[in-house]
């Protein structure tokens, strides 16, 4: 699956308060207004104060079915209650097909949805979809992935910096390998610009070893489903298992397949996975998986929905339309597997502050 295609803005410390005189949204540190009474849920946002979201109807639309997006469902439902939104939905097509996604978006607009968070199927074609939605007056967020190229027609992109995440994963693998040996990289669709960025991140980490670590093989196009990934990893272990010191998986299904293969085969290869599938977390606790790099899909959905509501109500605008923001990535090991989600929650709060300080301009 895909993630951002270009460099993204770094986060800012949540405690930083915007200097006076700048055009930013009103920030509330709590749900308490002057006078000591708690504000209604619809009026809090962890950043800007949403006055009335009752007419805002947000649709989150992935490019197709994939486990990564499941947290979006709960997050957008929670956001509806928190911000008093008129309606929310999570909808996806059965296939990864851009035209089918376009048709779904048109259907949702006809049903009254007026704000869209979209993970586009095609990194090269999604901009035309974004432009069409915005021409109809709908605010649009590119969530989980940014378009390919140098332009983003969405109001903003909130996604993982995939090159950085792959670099973090590779550095963790190399450390677990003792700084030397052979590494294999398992990833997604080769023609995807984001896969190329992942490859770049892994290559950079390997190059920094000065030849002590060799990249034995990069296997692409194995994130279609778990069965495809399992066959590819099984074939890899049968052919080269005795030569592999470490495996870094930068796509979801290959990560699960690698964790299973190492556990069942007795291989001593160090596995660095991605995301927090239950099998991967169990593998970390048992020692068959060394680490994983988790992303922040909940933060993407929560902050994305909140920001879309502020745009849809016209309380705020985006200072630099098409801006890209890193939603965060976190290395999880046995040492922090029980509490890593606290860091992710802190990042989500930080992202809201970043939107207030850097991204939005509110009247």
C-alpha cells in the first residue's frame, strides 16, 4: 500500500504557543471556557474551536480494503461525537481501482457528504479527483498517502514519511544484526512511488554501514494479500534462508508473513516489521520479531476529520494548500511494546497543535 511521496513538515512541540499577532486558530488547553463551565463536545478540538459542526458530513474513503485502514472506522466515529458533526462514514471499494473510487466519491457527495479524507488509488491520477471535489466546494484531505509528483490538489496531506519510516526500520534491523550481515527488504508495488521511497530509505541505512551490511535482495509486489506474501517469503527462506541475517518488511502483509516464517522455521534472522498486527506484537513479546515500526492511522483520521470540519465550516483556511505533514512513525521493541501507544497519542495531540500553529489560518 502507499504512503507519502515527498518530504513532509516535521512536528512541533505540543506546548509551543503561537506568538501574538499571527493568524492562527483559537487554542483551548481544555474543554473549559471562561466562567468555569465545560464547553460542549462540539466546541472542543484540541486546537481550534469548532463552533458548529452539525452540518459537516465527513467521508473517509481508502483506496480499497486493507487492514491498515480499520482504525479509521473507530476514529471517525469518535470524532463525530467529540466535535458534534452531522454525519460520518467510512467507505471503501472492493477493488483497488481509481475509477471505482471516483464513482464512490460521487455517490457519497450525492448522499450529502461534504468533506472528504481520501487515500487515493492512483498516485498519478488522484490529483484530478481532488481538484474535482474541491471545484464543487468540498474540502479534501489526502490521508495516508500523498500524490506523486510536485503538486497536491488536496487541501492538505497527512501521512507517514515513508522514506524516514523505512530508514528507521532498517537502522533497527542493522543494530539487531550486530552491524553486519545480509539484509532482505520485503515491500509493496514496485511501480508505486512510495515503494521507491521505502527502497531509498533502506538503501541509505545499508550504505551507512560502509559495506558491513549487504542488501541481499529487495522483493516487491507482495503486499496484494497475505497469501501472496506468504508464498514469496516461503520461497525466499527455502532458497536463501541460511544466508539471511535480517529481514526488514516495509509493507503490512510481508511483515506478517515474515514474522510467521521466522517463528515456524526456527530461523535466527532478525525481523523488523511494520504496523501493529496482533501477530507482530505477539512475536515481539516472544522474541521472534525484533521490532516493528508503527504508524499513526488513528491520528490521520482524527486530526484529518477535525481539520476538514474547520475547513468545511469556513472558520479556517489552509495557509499553503497542498501542504504535507508527517503523521509520525515509531520504533516498537520488547522494551516499549506495552506502552508505545502513549507516544502515538502524544503525537496526535502534537499534530493538532501543529495544525493550529503552522497549517491553518482561522478568523
